[in-house]
């Protein structure tokens, strides 16, 4: 007799913030669900990114689940911007509190997901040999989970220690007495460099392009402040959902060029002191008007000159290739001041690029650097990388990889035409990395659960974005991006950090609240832009109808 394949209502791929909530929310609706996670525990990006200095750039009280008032009231955050260990501890607490582990398999990689058209089911296989069949396949793989290791000649020849910040050893790494080279000054590089410099004999920072970074202004949360936040959490969450980025802050009421110099500086001082990524939202026109953006750029550049003693080093650390905020502004803890240390050297790769890695270090066009350790702070194949590493096949054997060969195409960032009953959480075409991704995950999962309920009430076996809806949404996302300054930066938002990846601006740029309103409108109009097909009760066990009909209420 053959092995019986497990039958599920839904399979969830990924055990990070989105996947955890997806299992919880679907289970609350009575669904038979199971999740697969490649790591040995919960946490997603916060499980893997254990590099020294790893910290969230959204305030901890906001970067947390809102679905449980009891959870909000019971958990205490220790500081304004939480570190990786505290965030992971929080997520593990959530998993224990809601008994999520019983519906997850860890150390398990999903290798294929194939849609069976005859049965309207997804067949999912893993590297452990396990197979399941599910009505819905929900990918919560995360937009920043597929590490990018650059193909530098000789990389494998290096005899010393090598690490990627996105796959950091759980036992930690000792830098004491070592000559360390860090390649990259994006978020993970900027956050880890001050920590590494404290212990290393000498630190060489290999920088190809400078990035803007702003001190976190981090501080412990007093008991009084924690009580006040918890007493007003409902209003704080309302403000967050009404904002552009999922945090309870709104830009100044006037444009940067509509106020005098003194008022403009006062506003920039206020937002600089708030710390990090929020600085790009001080004025509403900062990311759409170059002249307005220049006022923010000039302010930030003056700060860099104040913080870095050597004017040549300050100049090299000042970005020249993009408007401020069009690459994600990093939240740091003493980054610029680190370059005032005697044991830290900046290697400007614009002047002498890396030619190869040797057995003993890194060779640039200018010289050879003897190293004991290389840290690759080279980021991720963002938004699409984790999905492209799975063999996902929809109708007629179409692969998602081929469908996205010219760039990702979705409707609302949630579905792809030709791939029925497949949902993506925080996918390309949604606010995703441009917003608070805990709230965006809840927003997506709640919408998916409501959509499934709508299907069951109306006897639908499958839901699928129409091709017209996808075309219209891609066009809308492109149009919104074209009206901003974001396209003037070669950022990972566009896939510019990955060789041969199509240059497409992947997130939705309308803002978190605007996007939420669009989701509500689509649902209220009977899920317009989606095709829903009914089938026999035998195929759709939880449906209430069995007539063979199809409806498409049109694309937005």
C-alpha cells in the first residue's frame, strides 16, 4: 500500500512574523494548516540575522503584533529600538503563547509547490521527503531572506574565517586581535561595523557606495512611558494604520520649500533626533521633489562632516549617487564616529575596486589587505529571491520563475495570474519593506482569511488574479514610482544589487494606509480583479455550492 499524503486546507511556507500569524489566523478559523520553516526555530530574518549590532529601525512598541490586546499589555519592551535578541525572544514568546510549534516543521525546506488543476490542490514537497496536499498555498518567505553572496573571484580560496551577516553563527564570533574586512555599508554593515571595531585589531571597511545613516537615538523605555503606551495602544495603532509607513507619525503639514530656513532646520532637528528611516518623512515632498530633497541632503551631509574628523573620510562616507531616502536610510549606533578610531580604515572601492580574494585577504586595484576574517555585509536578493529558489508551478506547468523573468508581476502583491489559491504575504506590489512589516503581515493575512471565508460562503473552489488585474496593478505601481525620486537610485528596491536581475521597482509606493483602503475597496466590491471558480462539493469540502460557474468583476 502507498503512503497516504496529508490533506490540508492550507500550507504556509515560512516561520517568520508573517508565517506565524498566518498559522494562528487560519487555525482560528478552523482550518487544517501546517507550516514549513527552513531554520530550526521561529523568527525568520530575526532568527538568521544575529550579527553584532542587529537592531530594528522601527520602534519596538510599533514593530509588534496588534492582534492580541493581552499580548500587547503583557509584553514589555526594554528599549526604543529593540535588538535582534530581544525581537527573537518576543517572537518565541508569541509562538509559545499561542502554541504555534505544533503546526510547524522546522529544518525543512520546501522544494516544489505544484498546482494540480484537476483537483484544484497544491502539491507541496520538501527536502525531507515529506509531501502534503493543500487547497491553499501561502508563501510567507519574507522579502529579505535570500542572502546575496557576491561572485568575487577567489572567494573560496580565502583561508581565514568568512561570514555573511544574514547567516550569522548562533554561537557568536570573536573579533579580538583579528584583522577584519567588512564588505558593504548597507544596513547590516553599518550596524555591525561599530561593534566589530571595538574588539578587532584592525577593521577595514570596503565600501562601494556610501549610504545615508542616522543615529538611532536609542534609549531604555521607562516604566512610566511603557504604562502610557499601553494605556493608549488603541490610538497608537489607529495612527499607525492611518500613516504611510505603519508607524504613528505624520510628516510636517507644509513642504520643505514652503517654510523658512529656521523652521526647516527645526523640523529636521526633530526628525533627526527621532532616529533612522523616519527622517525621509519629515516633509511630505522630500521624496518627490529634488529641490526639497536637497534641503534634507544638505542637512545630513553637514551632520556627517560634524561627526567624522577626517574631511577626506567624511567626503568618502557621503553618498553622491542617490537622493537621500531613495535607498533605505539606516538606523545606526555610532557608525560615523567609528571612523575616528585609529584601528578603522575606509577602503573606497570607487577609487580601487576589489579584483580578487586571495588566500590571505582582499586584493583591490590599489593594494592587498592581509585579513584574518571577511564579513560579507552584502544584503539579499530582495522581494523575489526566496520565491525564485522554490520550484513553483501553476496552471499548464507555468513556473513562477519564468513568469517573473522580466520582473515580478502581481495583483495587490497578493496573487499572480495563472497560480490559483496561491497567496504571497508582503510580496512585490505591496508596501512590504517600505512599511512596518508586522502590521503589513497582519493586514495581508487578515485579508486572505476574509477572502477564503468569502469563497466558502459562495461555493468557490479557487481564487485567481485575472491577467487584466495584474497588468493594471503593475502599471499603477510603475506610475506611482515614476512620480517619485526612488527611480534615481540603484537600490535593492529595484534589484540593482543582483547581477542580471530585471530593474523593476518592486514595492507599492502609495503608502500603508492608501494600500489598506484599496484592499478594503477590492473586497467590498466582491473581490474585483479576481476570478473565482466553483466546483463539486467533493473537491471543495468546505464549500456550500457546487454549480460550475465563473465570475470576474473586473480589474481595479
